[in-house]
């Protein structure tokens, strides 16, 4: 399969970004410790969550099934986290092959959420050494604009908090999975909410930026990821790249990460609570309804509609003008001009083009004998021209002389 190379940051972009940092400015007008806005929305099903961190978009879905527990932990369930880098997010991503970024994101999320015992796995056990729930979190990156790890961790925690597993009834040695209409589903037991918070490091620790963008990630010397919950407990720490950090810098970063983690956890709990209230009140739920109501989409639609103009539909029977035919079009004020014409229908398949000055002329269409035709001479006024009428149902054309005037020969 053809693989697209990752876009390389040019020297001009790198020097421009470093020059802005020396002036204590960022390209998106944020401060060094400012994060992008977070939006958390849930789908119709339990465990479906859509999270956007700035322009970085992630969709998480939680599912479960009954499996045999691991022999090393027979009284615990199973938790698997899988992140997918789709080509829809970035052209250089490949969903078939696993690159270094895929491995790094998966391991960091598992260390932050799974190894920190955030989920009570013992509550997922159905029968020791025989049956247990296996919970799987699938994370799909929809758009990559930097800091995928933070957005993916928020989406995974929100989906796990929103997820409900079905209840089980035991009838002897058989276990029956109850439907949602038979018994209410059971939420997962979550002890704490560990959130991943990423900082990018420039110029050997001289400049540290929170929530780096895509360009800042390409220019940064290193990055530091801190996993922390709302209780300011350190759940994970990962340093990537080449940078020399002193202990004072690490302590300062972890303190800032603790304050950020408490804000994100409160936002997750509030979003889940709002969704539960909507479900109880039987309101319309799903992130698709909120997406359609955003102000940006409405503004774009209004601007697009202004560019379009309505075009009147053409009639089935269209008139084809001859080469010598001249018809004056009506004026803009709606009044007919001096040399205007009007069309009168004369039977089926024929019509007459009558100028305004020939309104009083007697127009009689009838049969005449052969003697009258020999004695009469037909004179055609100059302003009366030929017109051909084409029927939409047939391809034949008929040409007729309109408004003919009979005169007698002289001498009779």
C-alpha cells in the first residue's frame, strides 16, 4: 500500500515559531500555560463519546463481552484500550500498519488508566476462573491538530464513565444476560479519573508550552506527559525527546498539571450528569443534534445561501425564433414597448404573432375555394414574420404564415 510521508516542518516555520516564543507569543494567541477548549458530547448508545480539543477530534466507543478471565487474575475482568490512527485524521496515518506513535499512545493510555487501577476490575468478574466481563475501549482519531494523547484520554474516561453494562441473572449453572428493558444496565465502578496532560519543551527547558499544536509538536525538542487525577495523585510520567530538565521544572509542571486535571475531571462529570438528566426526561440525545446546531455551521450555511440565486424553470413548449424574426423584449418596468408583439394561439399546433398596431385587423382563418385563391393575392405585412412552434412530444416542426391579408386583383 502506498504510504504518504509525514509533512516536514521547514526551517522558516521553525525559526518563525522560535522567534515568537522569544517574544512570549504563540501562533494561536494563547499564553504558555493556556489550554484549548474542550467539548464533550455523547451519542445515543451508552459508552459513545465525541471529544474535541480545539481542532483535534476523537471518537471513543466502549463495548463488552463475556470471556474467560486470565489465569494470573482469575477474579478480575479484562480492560483493553485500543487507539486507531485513521487516514481521515492525517494523510500520513495508516490504519493497517502500527507505527511508533501508535505504540506510544497505546502504552501511555494503558499505564495511565489501566495500571493506575482507575477501573474496579473485580466488579467485572461473573464467576471466578470461568466467566468475566471483558471491556474494550476503541478510540478513533478523526482529526489531528496536535496533542492526540490528551484528547484520547479525556474521550476514554468520558466513555467509560458513561458506559452501562447489562445485568446478569444466574439460573443454576447457566448465566442469562438481561436486556435493557428487563433490567436497568449497571455502570462501571470508577475509583478515580486519571487524565493525561502534555507539555512541549523548547530550547532545553527555557520555554514550556501547555497543550501543543501540530506545528509546535514538530518544532519541540521534547515533550513531557503527566498522568494525574483530581486528587493530585501522580498516575504516570513520560518524557520523550531530548531535553535537560531540572527537578524544579518537573515539580512546577506537575503542580500546573494537578490544577488542570481537577478542571477536566469536573467537566467530564458534569457532561455525564447532563446526559443522564436528558435520558431521564426523555429528551433528544446524541452529539449529532448538537453538531447541527453549532453557530459555525449556521454561519457557513447562511454565507453559502447568499451566493445562490433562483433560476425559473423552462416551459415544456419552447418557441424557436427564425433567422428573420425580431421580437422586442418587455421593458424592466413591466410595460410593453412601442414595437411589442403578442402571441395568440390558433388551434392545436399553431400560433399567431400579432403586433400591437395590427390589433384592429380582421383575422379570419377559414377555408377558401380554388377560384378565390386564384383571384386573390396574399400580401404579407413587413412586420409580420414567420414563427415555428416545436412540440415537446414530437420532433417535427411546422412553419406557418401568420396574419395574412387578402386583396383583390386590379381590373376585376
